[in-house]
C-alpha cells in the first residue's frame, strides 16, 4: 500500500515532502480555474444572446402596451358616445309614450267602447262573467267582476249599474280557512249587495270535512237562496254537517239544479226536507234521491240522473208531469230494484236515454213494467257490453207502449250480439213510426249480420206482406265493427231491397215503404260498399 501524503499546515512554511504536495494541489486547482473560466466565457456568450432576445421582447411589449392603451382610450370614447345615444333614445321613447298616452286621452271619446251604449256594454260584461254550471270555473273567476270594474271609471259605473255582473257566485269551502273567513264573508256580502234583486247563479262546493268556521259563510248564503236561479251543489256530507241548512232551504226561483251530493251514511239527511219548494225548476242533473213524499216539480222539463235507484225514477215520473227529456246513467253501481208494489207510472217523456252497464235484467224489466212511456219519440239504450242484454230486455217490454210514437232509436249491443239480438228483432216490428235507427254492435259471425239485414230487408212471412219499420229512412252503422264476416253483400242487399220495395208501384200505398234516404256506412267499409251505397242512393234520372 502507498503511504499517505503528509498533512500540510497552511499556517506554516512548507518543507521537504510538503512542498511536492502543495505543488500538486496548486496544479489541480489551476486546472479547475481554467475549466471554470471556459464555462464563464460560454455563459457570457449565452447571456449576450439572451439580452438581445429580451430586448426584442421588451420592445414588442412596449409596442403592445401602446396599442392596448390606444384601444382602451378608443373604447372609452365609443362607450361614452353609446351612452349618449342610448340616453337620447330613452328620452325619445319617453316622449313617444307620453304622446301616445295623450293621444289615447284625446281619442278616447271616439273609441268604440266609449261610443258603445252603457246597456250594451253591460250585456257584454254579463256574458264575460257568466257561470256555466256544467263546467269547472277558471281559477280567477271570483276576481273577474272586480277586474272589469277597475279598468276605468266608466267601466266601473257600467259594472255597478248592471246587477247581473255580480250575480254569478262560485264559493268553494275548500279554499276557506279559519283565518280568511272574514274576507270570504266580505266577498259574499259585496257580491250579493251589488247583485241587487237580480237572479243569482250559485256554485257551492266542498270536498273536505265540515268545519265550524263554515257556519258564518252558510248563514250569509241562506237568505239569498230565495232568488237563486241556477244552483250547483257539490259536497260530501258528514254527520252534523254545517251545509245541511242549504239542502233544506226553499228555492222559489230555482230553474236549473245540478245536485252532486254524496254521503257515507244516508241517515244523516232527512229526505223529506230535501229541497222542499222548487216550483219553477225545469232542469235537473246529478244524483237526487226522489221519495214518494217529494213535493211536486210541476215545470221540470229535463232531468239527467246518475246512480239513481229506479224507485226514485218512478217517483220522479209521478211528481214531474211536464218531464220531456230523461237521461239515466248507471255506469258504476247497479240501479237498485226496490219496488214495494208494481204500479203504473204513465210518463209523457219524449226523449229517453238509458246508460246501463250491468248484466242484471230483472231490474230494468221491473222498471219497464212500472213505468209506461207512451210518448217517447227518441230512445237511446247504450253502455258497455255487460248491460246489452238488460237493455234489450227493457226495449222488448216498453216497445208495446212506445212503438206508435218512437221515431228515433239508438241501440248499443257491443259484442253481445248473439245474446241480445233476438230481443231487438222481436221489438222492432212494434215500432211502426221509426224513421231513424242507429246500431252500435260488434258482429262476431256472418250469421249475426245476415240476421239483421235479412230481418230489415224482407217483408213479414205471413200473407200481410208488411215490412218491419215501414217509415225507416235513416240507418246509421257508423259504430258497427265486424270480425270473421264481410258486411258488404248483406248491407247492399238490405238497402237494395228496401229501395226496390219503396219504388214498387205494384205494392199498395198502405204497405209501401218510405224508402231509405241515408245510410251511414261503417267506418271499416270497403270502397266497393261505399260506391254501392252512393249509387243506390243517387237520384234517379227522369
């Protein structure tokens, strides 16, 4: 191993071997200094190049700042000019608006509303706020009279001079809370006061349970019911209901009533006190439990009843001698058949519509035995397919009484043709005055369709040769559908035979048909059938 170099103290003079060590170190340091000098020279060259690039960048930056300052000054100048123009436009618009308002004031005497007589303008207001009991009122209906009165002093004067503008009142207890009862009372008081002695149209509704704070509202309504002309009551009654006094009130001027009252416990309503005095009522709709002790309704002309027992219907026939149009709907629950005794209720109803959807036939048969419709001119028996047989049972029993007056018949068989067709065909020969026949049926077999067409398209098989429904002029098959059968030939033969019999001079006048003048084709009819119908019904050239 080589010997280590001797340590040299830099504070002492070198001697002997120390001199050689110092010289070696000096030579190594000189080499480092030379290398560092070369690196410094190269760095200075790079710095010189970087200084030149940086100087160019500074020049570009100064130029960009000059351009930016110039653009900013120009922007501020344009912005100030825009503000000046915008201010001028705003001032001009204000002048224009003021001029237009002044023009409205100047031309006001020439406006059509100014020249319209107050009576005519009042009638227009009455039309705008009229209450239709058959439809839901718009959300702002209560505000409409007040909005009309706020337009101008002249309109306010017109509104206040016409009481009927304020005579349409829609009050929903569902919107009334304990905190707004005073506001509701004030609204009703204003409406009744401004309505003066005009007949009132009133809609009273409530879906929630009865509340004690409903009483003040009901008390305001009670004395005004005597001049109520139209009334719609839509409530669900409960025990000790605050609305019961409305049902027991007298309505000497009531002409139109829509009665939608429901209850889970019928015993809470005393039916003998229900609407005790309605001498001029002529239009009734809804659900009404008529009793044998219900006061007479001598001027009732139209009634449309839903979910009503047939005993109630019979009672109605007994207390409404002028009833002209009767519509019975039972689409959810079957009409009850509770007849303590089978009495004859002779009716002069001319338009009868029964919508029956249930399959129990005995109910309608009992109804047909109790009620004798001797003046019906238009009869509609429609509904879902479950009630087709029950409806035809009813028709088979009543045709004996109404056959001599019935002129229009609408029958709905749906796809229960096979079960009820024989009942229809048995009753049609009794309808000697029938002129219009509409059939809604879904024929599932060719034999069903052929039976109908052959029955109507041929005279009786006996020696009399009388045709069924000899005065029949219109056959409507628009709602008929066909499965597994072709209707073209049968319908064409029916039409052709009746037209041939109507134009046959060899047939005595007493037996000759009136002739089909209109045959409404099925919606699925082919083009060939349409052409055949058009050709047969086309006027003959002389």
